[in-house]
C-alpha cells in the first residue's frame, strides 16, 4: 500500500464517524497493538485526540512510560486482525506476529505504524487523566499518512469500491460503515 | 414513543459505534440542543462519558453553569433535525421550536430530554478540562431511557426494520450505520 502525507487540518475526519482503531505503542524494545473504540477528536487547533484506555491494559503502561502512540485505522478487510488484537494481552503475545501485521517506521515517534491500515496518525501524549477505571490520554497529532484511494479530497470515500470501516457494538459484534447521505 | 429504563451497566453500548448525538442543556429558563460527534464512553464503573464542546458554542456556557446535560441519540429519521441543530446557534434560535422536537422532563437533571430520540442519557458533569479550542466535559450517566424496539437484549439492533444511526463525516455528509457482522 503506497501512502501519502495527509493534511493535519483534516485529521479529525478519519475518526469523526466513530470507527474502531488499532493503537500502536512502544517502550524499551517492546511493541504492542491495542484495539480501541473509545477514541475521538477533541480540538481542531491544535489537533488533539482523546483515547480512554483501561488501566488493566498493557498498552496503558507502555504509553504512560513512552508518552507517544500511533492511531492506525483499519478497513473491514482487517476484521479478524482487529478482533484478535482486542482478545489477547501484549504481556503474553507479540500481536504483530500473531495477527501477521507489518510494523513500519514512523517519523516522529518510536512506536511503529501498521502497514495494512489505510491511515496512520503519529501522536505525542500531552496530558493524562485518571478517570474511573480508565486513563484518558490527550494526544497531539504530528503526522498523518493515508492510502489516497480511501479519500475524495479531504473526505473519507466510504462504501465506494469496498471501502468500509468497522464500528464496535460490543463483544464480537461489529457494524460496518453504511451508505453516505447528504443532510440537504 | 414509549420508552423504558435501560441498565446503566450497558449505557456505553449506545455510543460505542460512534454515532452523532443531540446534547440538551438548560440554565435559568433557557434550553438548548447541540449536535455533537465528539463524545464517547471513557469508564465502565463509574459509567463516565467525555464530550468535547467548542468554546464558541452556546451550550458550552449553559453546561459550565448548570453542570448537567443529557445525551439524546437520534435515528436516521431525524437527519434534518440533527443537521439543523448543528447549523444554528441557541443564542439566537430556540432549537426545540425550530426543529419541532419535543422536550420531556428528566428525573435527575433540569435539562429536558428529546422525545423523538430513541435513547436518552441523563448526566451530571464531574470534571471539565480546557484543551485546545474545546472544553472536555467528563460526565457521569445517572439514568438511561430507550425505545426497546431498538435493542436486542443489551445490544443495539441496527439495520433491522429501519433501525439506523447517523455518523458525521464532515460538513453536510453523514454515514448511515451499515450491516452488523460477527468477528468469528
């Protein structure tokens, strides 16, 4: 997949519709992948995102230590990999190996990006809050890479030639992105 | 629409797949409705949600003062109302009147709920953070009302008899919820 740089200005459009993501992290030689639904844009300028990650998750520890992560956006074609990465702990399993996903080097962070995802966002942690049974990580996007065939200008081109995102409903149930409609 | 109480335990399943919501607020006799995509669950116990609301929005002021809000979840049938409530300011327009939506009384908050939405979550604000060009409101869910025909047990029953949610892609483009699939 040949990816191109995408304007940070429109980075929120990758996640605005609430799709599942794969969060990659790295600390002292250890890489991990976390399947996450609880992430969203929270500021346009600067371009901030929030991610709620369970205190029990191994990725929580890696991200607290390294203060960086990447948000990787999978298409429907990766449903098995997405569910697998949400079903094992990185404490016990190298999820890049187990899911046969390919790590590629980022520019601004040491955590790897996932080659097979149609978009990757490199992020640095700016704040962390302890809220209930999760930590809320506030991150700033530094660089976005996308597969241009998934976009029409700065908009996601969903449901055109098999371009679909995944949205988690709970347990092993996922919703696939549906038709695109205009409000007027 | 006859609604029933829904278990707080599963309240996150209303928003887990990233749909657009209508946030209602009230302060000193003034009601407002805000169309919002930047909201998500962030803790299971207690049941917390985060909402990023632009500092420019009138609802931001009402919620900062009243420290309460309701999250109302619209179906696709309300696309015109959803887009209208995202296109006007409550400073100038009574959006309940303009969108012809019906306010109904909540139990734990003074802000009204929206009758026409298939689910309503009454919330109290627990924390507020000033982050970039938005405020991040951390709220605790106190009560959930749903139209039971939208659910199969504690799961959203999407794409069964016209049951569809809306997901904002940007400007006047929305994605409708698509097929539900199992990961294995």
